C-alpha cells in the first residue's frame, strides 16, 4: 500500500513537471492557448470565405470574358451601312468650316457611316433648348446635304440628370414641365432642318418610368415630322441585378437591366449602347465584354430597331477608362464576335464612333480595317 501511494505521488509530480515543461515550450515557441487558437482559426476561415466570395467570382468573370474574346469572327459580321459618329459642338457654333467638312468627308468615304450625331445642346436644366446654342446649324445642314447626299444629321441633345429632391445642377425627368420642354426642343431642331434627334441623358437609372413616358411623347412628335428618334444607352447588366449595386451605393446606376434596355429600344428608331468606360484594364477583357454586351443588346432590342455599339474614339486615361485596353481594334473584334454568335445576318445593326474631335488616324484605320473591310477588300 505504501509503495503504491508513493508511486502515485511520484507519478503526479512527474505529470505536473511535464505540464509545466509543455507550457514553457508553448510560450517559447509562441503557441497560443486553445481560445486564442480558435479565434485565429475563425479569422482564417473568414478570410478564406471572403476570398471565395470576392476573388473567385472576379477570376471566373475574367476567364469568361477572355473566352468570349476567342475564336474567329464570322465573315458577314461587318458594316451594314448603318454606322454613326458623334460630332462635337464646334460644328454648330462657328469653329468648323468648309475645309473641316471636306476633311470629314474624306474620313468617311468608303465607310458605313450614315448618321451624324451633332452636339446641338446642351439642354437647359428646365429641359428647354436656347436657340443661341447652335447659331451655325443652318450652314452645317446645307453643307452636308450638298457634300454628303444620303447622310443624315441628327441634333444631339442632353443634360445631366438629377433624382434627389435636394439635388441641383441637372434636369429632373419627374417634372412634367421639364418633359414638355424637352419635347418642344425636339420640335425646334426638326423645324430647323435636322433629320432626327439623338438624346443622351445621364446618369439614367434602370427602370425610370418618366424616361419611358418622355420617349413615347418624343416618338409621336418626331415621327409626325418625319424625323428619326435615337438615344444613347447605358450598358446592360453583365450579371443580373448588377445595376442595383450602383444605385444603392452611389445613388445612380452605370448599367441597365436587359429588360429595361429592351423597353427603351422599343420606343425609338435607333439605340446606341455606350460600350466604353468599362473600368477593364486589358484588351482581352474589354473585347470580351463588348462581345457580351453586343449579344445582350441584340437579344433585347426589337427587330425593327437599329442597334449600334459605341466605339471608343478617345484616349483619356482614368479609373473608368484605360486607353490601352479600350481600343477601337478590341471593340470592333468584340462587336464582330458578339454579332456572329447572336445574329450574324442582322441587318439593323451598326457601330457608333465616339467622338470626332478626339479621334486619331489609328482609330479610323482600325474602324476601316476591322469593320468596313475585315476581309481586306
């Protein structure tokens, strides 16, 4: 009995000594107590979860865009003679002259450009169009008719939109009087001799019913005078519901839902999707994005509406626009790939060049070679 008790006592001393030694070793090696270990494991799992939720979808999206940029465009995916170009305000305020028009005519020769969107506004914040904002419009209209028969000149009108009750410095579509003034401005430019009216109102929230009501009135008024109604459109959600993110965080949206794009397209004769300022950093991602936007636009627009995809004829570098990525060559290839996969035989399709005063010879060459004569003819 005594020997057994002594053995147990000795065993207890050894266990205590062993425990103390292990604790000293933990401290020396920086090993934490179980509670702290669990906390660190929780943080590690949280970091992993965030990686899965944020990084992996981005990586998957990038892979999808690169894949969309692969392959060979269909031979028939080329100009249908329904292209357009946005022209700056200098064409109607006296800074451009006959020599400039002859140079533009040479640039356009042999291309598919049919429509000129000439900046004739901007609209005042109450929706009206002051007559003194386009003093040389008459000269331009007569000169284009003489020098470029068959080319249509549309008055490009627009303004910044505001939504909040306390917001200032913009046009508010919710005001009926403002919408009345916009319609009156459209009648004004048609009476001056323009072939149509092109509206660019931004930033325009997806689902804005006031805009749809305005377009319905404009369509009746413009068509009654034999004119063309066209609009510049936001990009379509790359992922369903993405437009809601911008509206929730910034109070304004960058994208429209595909359904809303279709509703807008159904109320106009032409819709030009502004497929630039995408934030994408490399050509393959940008080109794949344009291919995807082309397919989404064609899926949504009615068959009797011209769908135009915007080409970036400008080179400013910013967070939203990387000039080295958003090239005309990448955009044209993306357009051709998207058109070929969706509706290669679609006749009511074109591209719109933004904008004349920032374009370079390289931009024009890329447009000609890639879209007007992709087979080298």
